[in-house]
C-alpha cells in the first residue's frame, strides 16, 4: 500500500476511533464525511481462490447454497461468473447458518449511473439477517455517512471512502463476531465487525449498537444466514466464500462488589471492582448503557447514593473485551416501596382463579423475584400486586420470562400473557403509559421441574433492565 494512503488511513483512525457512535443520530447529515482514498487501480481477476477451509457460497455455477428468505427458489439472474439482483424478487440468504466468521464477497454497482444518494447502486450484506454492511455506489455520490458504501448501516461510517467507479468490481473482506447473550436474554457482549473495502481497513472492531435493521438489541441464537439485499438496483455479486471462526478467547468479566443490593437507608454504598487477572482495564457505565472503550475508567472505589445499574467490562491492552458484569443497586423507602404477594399451593397446568383460592402465605417484597420468597420446589402459584411509577410518558416494552406460566396486567390492560406449562421462555408486550402511578398485577405458577420468573422493561431514556424496586409502590402516595 502506498505510504500516503497509510498516512490518510492513520489520520482517519485517530480521528474517528476517538468518537463514540452515540454522538451522532442515525443518518445525521451533519456527520463528517469520510475522506476519500483511491484503492489499487488494478482490475480484480474474474476468478479468485478460496482458502482450503472456506465454504464456497457462490462461484458462478449455481444457486445451490442460496434460497429466498421464505425458503423458496432464488429469482435473481445468474450470468457467467456473477449473480445480479432482480428488482422486486426479494432478498436471498444462505441455506447454511453461520456465527463468528470471515466473509469474502465481490460486488459491482451498475456502470450506467441512475439516481443519486441512496437510490444509486443500493444493496447490502447482512450477517444473521440483522447486521448490515452497506453496498452503495459511493463514487462521487454523497449521502449520509452512515449509509454509504462500507458503512455499518445507521451506526458507523467507514473510516475512509475506498470506493471504485461504478461498474468496477469491488471487494469486502469482513470479520464478524456475533453478540453474546446470557440465559436471561441480557446482552453480555455486542456484535463486532472489522471490514476491509478494496483491501483498505474501513471498520476496526466496531461494536454494533443492536440490529442495524431495527436499531434495537434483539435476542437470537448463535448462528444465522448471510443475506444479500434486493434494494431495487441491479447490483452484481461474485466470488463469495466464508470461513467459520472459533469463539473469541474468553476474558473474564470484572467482579463488582456488591453484585446487587437493595438498600433501604440513605447511607451511600461503596462499590469496588476487580479484574481477573488484575492488570486489565475496567470501563463502566452508571446509566444502564453498554460499556465500551470510551466509557469511564475504574481506578478507585466510588460511592452510589441512588438507584443505579452498574455495567462493567474488562479490556486488554489490544482492546479485546470481556463479557459485561452487572450490579443492580436499588435504594428504596421501606415506608412506601414494595409490592404485596400471596403464595398458593396446588398443581395446575394454567394460571388458576386466584379469587377462589386461600393463600398459604402473604407479605411484602421489594420486587417480584422468586428468591425473595420461600416457595415450595414445585406445585405453587404467586400473585403480586402494587403500583408502578412511570416517570416519563411514552411507550414501554415489558419482557416476561418464566417457567411455567405467567401474566402481566398494568391498569386494565393485559400487557403480556405467557400462560401454560413451558420451559424458561420469554414473551414481550408494549403499552403506552402516562407519567404517574399505574396498578400492577403479576401472576405466576410453577408445576414441576424447575422454576424461574423475571420481569424486565425498557422505555423512554430507559435501557432494558429489571423493574427498579424504587418504582414499585404498595399504594400511590397521597396527593
């Protein structure tokens, strides 16, 4: 690579890597445009050779490794060594599913220029059907930076614009690491991508802020298909191969002391952290957001004086990161906070009629967690009632995970109905809530073989988290 190209690349890296993506809104046209770098002018050979351990997804011979997204036949054109998008035929995806991987793909936008901005040579390469590297004719074609060629769509512009002219073949070499979720569906480590466009580094271990399609964190399995987008432009693809990559070497998540606490007094709580081994760098957040390399650095114990979700990750000197540790510190007022519960015993295969039963035990807990109540190993049901305080009006999504059945009612609205005998599964529902106090009813039963119950929510300026104990009330405060 020419020395002046290296210098431009290093300038781009030093300038852009220091800025978290959260500084900019998706598709912000005020975001700085990446500098332009001319890639090697030599034309790509029509045939390339895949590594011996690669899966060849397309070599021009057929569509045997591909299908439509509904499982049908591929309706795109196949001519000589390439495939071409057919407008209106829909996206296509691989029959085989992949997790961590290295993908090589070559693409070309139409030689005849039609349209501008996002209407010019638009397509996309998706991992697990959710995480897109944008394909676009970005040669002398300006658009919002996080939507140009080699952008991680809606999140990160490329470090530089390394596009070739329309009609010329271009390459992506992409290393993709899948997101990691815990058993409760909480994100422990985000997806990450490194991208080379025409041999030039344009994304460096960029950590994705959820799906590029929905803009949200979506819980899913460890593997998914590679998908190519039909965006109504006749974009061509060829020489596609993929290598599966083993899981990243595990870096232990930092230890947070305490790991959780409900504090019913006004004395500040001291929080300590420790990495294993001790020489790792710990970065943490106090607002429920995912910690990254730009988050605040832990160097000494600190005090928490109000309800806080602490999230922390450990980083090596090369910026490889651990899973996320979480500590939920909740300050409550024992005079007003809490919810009532009633415990019933019996065997059911669906939620019982609680009005027809006599409770075996009743009391008050700060949150609807099973470990707050001494329950039988099986054959029991619980009814929780209280009030949920909403600080800001808006749409709130509630995630109800249980083994077996459960149901969540807020006001007179059934938000989540997750009844029946089943394993530890999650359902969700969304409701618009005004600010103020809303009646809250949660019911649950356990038949046999293990039990679990968890309620999470997210809403305006609130990341997904367990219901905070300081927002649960026995009764609405007197006006």
